[in-house]
C-alpha cells in the first residue's frame, strides 16, 4: 500500500524542519551573504548538504517528485535536466523517481571538445523538467532554460527544493519566460520553524524577518 501524498503545507513544514536539522540554514546579519545574482542578505541555505543525509535526501526527493506530478501532471515530461552544479544530483534522483532519462545543463559551454552546454541525450521532441536546488531571483533558471530550448526541446517547468519567496518579481520573471516554478518550501516556512524550535536567538530571527519582509530596504540599509 502506498501512502497518500502529504498536503502542500505539511511538505513545506517538514522540508523546513529537515533543512534546519541538517544545518543547511545559516543566518548572519553581521556579515551578509552574497548570492549568485549579486544581491546580498542575512540568509543562506546550503541545499548541497542534503545529498549527505540519506533519509532527508530520500524524503525531499519523494516530496519533489510528488509535487511535480501533482502540479504539472503525471505524464508531463520526457527528460529531467539538472542545472550545474547543485541541481545535478537532485535531477538524477527525480529522474529515477519519474522513470525518465536524465541530462544536465552547464552554466557555460565547455569551451573545448563538443563545446556543449547540454550533456546526455536530449532530443527536440522532448518536454524537459529543469531541476535545481533552489531559486533566489531566478536568473540562472532563465539561462538554463534557454540552453535547453536551444536544442529544440521544450522547457516550461522548473522544480526546486527551496524558493526564496521574497522577491515578488521572480515568479513573474519566470512566467514571462514561459516557465512555471514548483518548490517545497520558502524562507517563511523556515523562519516559522526556526522560531518554534528557537533555533537562533530572538534578535537574529527578528533581523531575518525584517529582511524577508522588505529585502530591498534591508539591502539599502546594510550596504
Ligand atoms: O539564479 P537563481 O535561479 O535565483 O538560483 C540561484 C542559483 O545560485 C546557486 O548556484 P551557484 O551559481 O552558486 O552555483 P552551484 O550550483 O555551482 O553551486 C544555486 O545553486 C542556484 O542554482
Ligand atoms: O542565490 C544564491 O546564490 C544562493 C542563495 C542561497 O541561500 N544559497 C545558495 O546556495 N545560493
């Protein structure tokens, strides 16, 4: 007998709890982190740690496969592509669960050999699901999706474990590019769980909440 899918809320709560438990979450208001986009903030989540924790890894990947099937359809994809670097192991695990071929996308052409951005076999009739660890403002997703589309394949969906959920333009930016985002949890889920567990001191949690509520104002005040 297979278990019913957990609700979206349960997935978000448990995913946030797992990220805290494996110490993938870091809050530091004193020395802000710099993100791939160049933006800065007091929050950092290192989803790369997930691969080293088998029970967490398995559960999160079950959640991600279930979320994709529930939101996009059970027969919606022909190929699962991972974004270099952090997306690659998660794409392999999602592809296994969905029973689909796997590929990966380089950030840049290799520069020699086939000079490819896509590795593995991707054909122009395929509907590709882009899998990544997280998205902050979506910039790298657009580049990966363009590389996939350059092969002639289609890509209208990306699935991530973690979505920042604080830059309102992110989902619009992706939507304008014809890409729908699927995710398990956001900073709001992690903050709620961190407060419940008292995982960080009150001042740090309040500072993080200030950032999450208005990241642009926080960045202006802290640059
Ligand atoms: O651009 P966004 O969609 O908001 O996502 C942010 C990206 O930044 C990080 O990767 P990074 O470029 O640091 O490389 P890595 O995967 O090689 O660690 C992260 O793994 C995401 O892929
Ligand atoms: O946007 C990023 O570069 C980024 C943010 C974050 O919290 N964690 C991460 O690995 N990358």
